[in-house]
């Protein structure tokens, strides 16, 4: 069954979601087929849960957080992407909508004694609540999804402390691990018709559950090192009971189709015929230069070579500005006439990215077209595959063998017992990434380069993990907050002189659930970069990084 067909029944339910947390928590779940909730087939809603969760993860890591982590920059309508000008616009209503529908499936699964459905929904619950607390900090958790009860506690839920949310998530993922431990034939239900990640395979769902446990234990490693150590070592000590994702073939990933804009790769040009969204999204110089320094072949998978490189030649006659043999030749006086210094442009002949947070990104590198979404031939566009609505490499990647191996590399470097060395896991992580992007045969040569060979530092592990998080930049952001790597600098025209560390609590939540929101804000740690925002700032630190001295 296609994604579009799987979405048909669940879509009506999702449309009932509103855009305030209060209403998110109050509204009843309605069967998308018009039948009573007591008789609804949970698969009809599960398909919507999984597809919407996949799209949420992708949009987070491919859009504005990719700007924060300097994977990409936009050369039109770029404020939120390049400059972090979020203006309290980041809403969690969509996250709670997914969780509410997921809760409906979970409750139906309990009523029907469907352990497979229960396990899957606990995995999704853990992932989505994990994203909420990762992004905002304290949030409704224990009292969330209870609005239908009509109680004050359900209508105006308290915000759980971030530590408690992480601990609760880890407990629920352990429950999922147990529920998903049976062979497929042992379950009295199937999710194959709804499962756009694993085609109904409980073994892969179990690996996802345990891999997410590794993610969140490592998330806690700076704040609760002993707890994190015990958790990760416990998982690795019994691989039979706690299998994890070790091969890209088991990655939690969602493919797309070509049937509608909603079920296709974002920014594709089939449903955006003027290609405006595709053209606005360019490679960031930070990532391009990091990859060029390492002769990283993944760059060619993700980006197109620059169409017309610049060549500034002092030997040319004054006033020279001409394209010849596929290059644009300029005399230095042409730059001077434009008030452009030589260091303001890139003469790289292969790949050119846009520097982070600059003014006038649409005309960077002397673009002949100053319009937004410019046809700039002097910077690298995304690879042509990102014009397509789908393809073998175009996937929403929720958690992968690459991420898991980098986590284990970092754990081994800390001296934790994880069944291998930091170098072994580091190499496996890079090999997994290369395999994911279809160039497995080039991994060994890459690893043999002097500036790529393992040097025994967490800095190298996290920087390589940052590169590998292409289209999944949210994880790189969370690692950056925790470790301070990679060592990114905010651009000159960003609204603060530092990389942000969280999302603002949105205005609607402050208006509708004010007392609880203000209490959560009071637990944030203001910094020198919070400035006029006060406590509720993208530069105020949530509990997870308070007292760590990271990332800045």
C-alpha cells in the first residue's frame, strides 16, 4: 500500500488537531473512518502517526536546524534559517497531535491485547517526547494527553522537569523492548499495512527502541554520567535481550512517493514547478569547507559542483568581467568597484557554500541575479537528486547505524564497557554513513587520510558525526549543546552572537497555560546571550546543559 493510501484514513483524525497546547490536550480522538473509537482499526491511525512523525523529524533536521548547524543556508526568506529569528514561532502543537493519535492507537492496542502495537507506539512516544524536551526543555509529559478527561490537571497540564521526562522515556523504551522481543509469528496482530519504516518487522522495531535508549543515555552523559554509563553498559552487556541498530539496512528511515506534495520529499520540483524552494536552499560554507579539507566524497552526493567558478586575475585588463570556458574571469578593480574584498568571495573551483549569517546571501559570490531564490551560478546548489519527489537516498532518517556507532565510539572513549574500541566504532560509523549514501566502496580510502584517521578525541568523533547528520541536523544540534563541537561561530548578521540552544515557549502556550509555562521559564538559566528575551530565550539554558559550561 502506498503512503498516500495509508494516509487517507488517518488524515481526517489529524485534521482535527488545533494549534494550541490547551486544545491539543482537550480534543477527543475521532476515528478517521467515521466509526466509533471503540471499533476502529488501530492501523488506520498508526499509518498517520508514523508518516507524520517521519516528516516531523525530517523537516526539523533538513530545514531550520540545518541552518543552525551550518549544513545549509538560504538565499531568500532566510531569517529563521540563517539568523535564528524564530520570534516565538516554534510550536509543539504538531508534536502533541502526533502523540495524541499515537495514544489512541496505544489504548486500542491494550483493549485488543495487541502487544506489537503497544511496543511500536511506546517507541514513537519515546521519540516524540524526546524531541519535545530536547527542543524546549521542561514540558507537559505525565499530565499530557489527558485533556479529554475534563479535569483542570488535564486541561492545564503542569510541565514536567526535563530530567524526569528523560527518565520516563527511558523506562517506556525499556517496556517497548520487552514487548517487541517476540518473533513476528507470536503476535496476534500485524502492522505491515501501516508500517512505513520496517514493514511490520518487530525485530527492527526492537532495535530502534534500544538504539533510542542509547541516544538518550548519551544525552544525559554530561549531567548524569554514572546513570548514563550504567544504562549504556547494560544495553551492550546483553545484545540478545537488547539488540541495537548496527547495519544501515536496519536504519529507522521512511521513504517517500510521488503521489502528492504531502507524501514527497520536501523542496522537490515536481510539486513546486518554479523550483523556488529547491533553489533557496544552498550548501553552507562551514560544511563545504570541512568536507573539502577531508576530500570527502559525500559532498558530491549532497551538492552539485559550482556551475561557474570565479577567477580573479591581477594580470587581466582593468574592467574585465567575462565568462570564458565555463569560468567567470574578473580583474581586481571590478571587485573594488563593488566594494568587495578578495576575501569576501570564494574562488573554489569545485564546491562553494554560502557563509553563515551574512547579509545579502542571495547575491553572495557576485550573483548576477539579486532576487530571492536567485539563480546563482557561483555557489553550489543541492545535488539534483533533491529536485526529485523520491529516490533511494531521499529518506527521513529517524535513527541510524551511523548514529549508534558514533554513540558507542564516544562511550568507549569515556572508558565504558561497550564491547569494542572507540576507534573500531568510529570507523564503523563512517563506513555506515558511506554505505547509507551509496559510496561504501570509498570509505576505506577516506579513513586512511591523515586528517580522518582516528585521533582519540571526542572532538573528532562529534565533528564526523556532525558531517554524517546531513538531513538529520537536529541530532548534531543536541550534540553541539552537550559537547561544544563542532566549534561553530554565529554569522555576523544573526540576531545573537552565539548558536541558540533551545526553542522559545510559544506565545499561545503562555497565554493558555500561563502559570505552568511561567514556572517552567523560571527554571531556565539565563545567559549573556538571553538579552531582551529574558528567561524564555533560545539562548537560555535548559536543565540538560546547565552547569556544564557548554556549548559556549
